C-alpha cells in the first residue's frame, strides 16, 4: 500500500489522526496533515483505509 | 368548537405550510417519521420550507456525503436560492459572515487561521484541564440541592468554560452570550430579534478584540487580533464574526450532546452499564455512536447549486437550494446496520453528525475530548443518577436549530 496526501485539500479535521495515528499526524503550526509512513505495514491497512474513507476533504489517496 | 378548530387547521394546510423541518414522532431520539419515510421511499425529493421555496432534500448516507463534498455546491448564504434555516438566519446573513458560510479560497484561508488550535494533539493537551473542570462541576452539583437541572449545573458550564478559556472570552460574561446564543439558534426568533442579537454579540466581541490588541493574552482572539487586525488583513468586526461562530458552536452543541446523551443512556440502561464500566476505547466508541444516534444538528446542512448538475441521479439546476439531512442519513441501514438501535460497541466513526466535505466541524476534536471526559466520569461519580421527571415531560428543543433538552431534572 502506498499512501499519498494532498496538503492543499486538507481541512485539518483530524479524522485521519484518530483513525491511524501511526501513519498520519498534524503540523504543529497549522494542523494540516503530515504523512509519517507512506508505506504502512499490513497490520495498519484497515486503519489507513478507514482514514481515507472518512477524510472529509478527500485528501488521502491509496495505491496498491 | 371542535369543528371550527378542524376547519381552521385545514385552511392552514391549504395555505401551503412548511413541510420541513418535520415533526418528530413518539421517540424523542429518532428523526421525524416522514423523514424516515423519504429515506426509504423518496431518497431525493423536493420539500417546502418556511419561505415557501422548495429545495431538494437528500436523505441517504452516500448521497449526503456526495452532496457535501461536491465543489459545484456553495455554502454561501448570500447566493440566490440558498435555503436559510429560519427567518432569523435569513435576516442576519449579511452580518457575521465567517468561514462556515464562505466558499474556497476565502473559506480555506479563514479556517486555516484556526486549524492548529483545534488539532488532535493540541486538544489532547487540554484533557487534564477538562477533567478538572468536570470533577469540580460534579462536586458542586453533589454538594447542592436535588433534584438538580443537569443543563444549568453541568452540561452548559463545561463547554462554555472550555471555549471561553480557548478564545479568551471572560467566563463572567456568560449570561450575555448564553442569552444571545439562545436567540441565534432559535427557529422561532423574529428577524429583528435575530439581528439585534447578532449586533449585540458582535459589538461585545469587537470591543474584546480591541482590548486584546492593546493587551494580548495567550488565546485565539488575542492571536487573531495581533496577527490579522494589527496587520490590516482583517477588521475587528471580521474577527468578531469568527469569534461569534466559535463561541456559539463551541458551547451549544457540546452542551446538548452532554444532556441529551445522558437522557439517551438513562433510557438504555444496558448501554449505560457498558459506558460506566468501559475502558477508554469503548468510551471513544460510545461518543461516536451517540453523535450518530442523536445527530443534534437536526435541520439539515444547507447548500445551493452553482451549476446545472446531477447528484444522486437527480438533475439539479443552478440556483436550486439543497438540504443534506444528516440526521436521517445517520440512520441509513446501508451505512449502519440496525440503524435505530443505540449500540455503543458498533463502529460508527464514519457518521456525518459533524457534517462532511470541507465544512466538516472544525471543533470536532475538542467536542470528542469533552464528551469522552464527561461520559467516562459523570456516571461513575454518580452511579445512581436518574431522571427526576418522566421522559414524556422533558422539554425537548424542537424549536431550536440544535436539538437537545432545555432543562434536565435529575436526582441520585
């Protein structure tokens, strides 16, 4: 799985951080998404899929 | 007499009375039966609102999400065709305009001034402070007379204190903003009452912003004053409009979730037992489920179409009003099996109680932490908590834009 984020679309709702805290974080100065792991291990895939599904701004894309 | 009454009510319905918002049925937690019927039989339909216009009403979970994330729809309350929630909302739409009623790029630039304040890790740092406030409010309530009104003793003070500290609004002024906020979220306030309330609140907050410019503190209004007003990028009135949104949204919604959530749990004792004995993960889950089940923003998320388009298989014309009924969407069996059942163990995080799309609630991490602390503390500290009036006699907020109870008599 490869995770791609779009920081321009992000609205800082924080949903991804709650769904998959080992993969997503928020920038200290503006709360916009940062990617901690662009190739997360298999055991986190469900969490990452949930994060992508609930992101209100469609700022997370998954490949593979 | 009976005949006269029935013939006059006939006349009123012939005069095309509004169909939306709809009346709830017997269960105070369920969406209106007619809304449930449309979800099943007519998922996208026209509905007449107070001003006589007939916006499209979307009821299915996936359709609500599709509508709210579509960049061809606008949240701009000034555009022709936008369906205002009430005469009061319509009257004040040119005043106090903040990012909730703007489109990108203006929306994004204002919202990004605040995203750091409400991000998950920032709000987590407030958890000990929120826990302390919750414990002290419960101490005070237990030391006072019973029955008590849980709204005044607990549900309203907690989020009011927290948002005041965050924004830098003196909590001593709560009588003023509680009074004005009540007018602003009333569906029945007249246009004049609504305008007067918004002017009074903006004047109060503008004065506060001017003070913060001279003597800034460590709070959101001070930061907006020193970074935006001082630089000339925003006026004190613009910051007041943002402050008004944060202040009202920051306490009304959470207060209603605390009180109405407590009623729902007391009426579902097996769920209350799970919450009372639950670990942090179960509590977090219970918060999501109660947000879904109660969906207190119950008059729909409003938009207007910017172009001719098709959403959920429906042809929409430019300028058509659009209502996303998130309350009934959260009862769509396609998204939530056995949707009318309150089940604090279900997966519910994908609910649309905070809306969806770029306008999804900015303060949701704060609301979550406040509710987690409340639900994990209140019923453990007061295990015998119970209603001091029958459910049917509670004063539910059918008249407000945010659902809940006006007061909640409890004893223990």
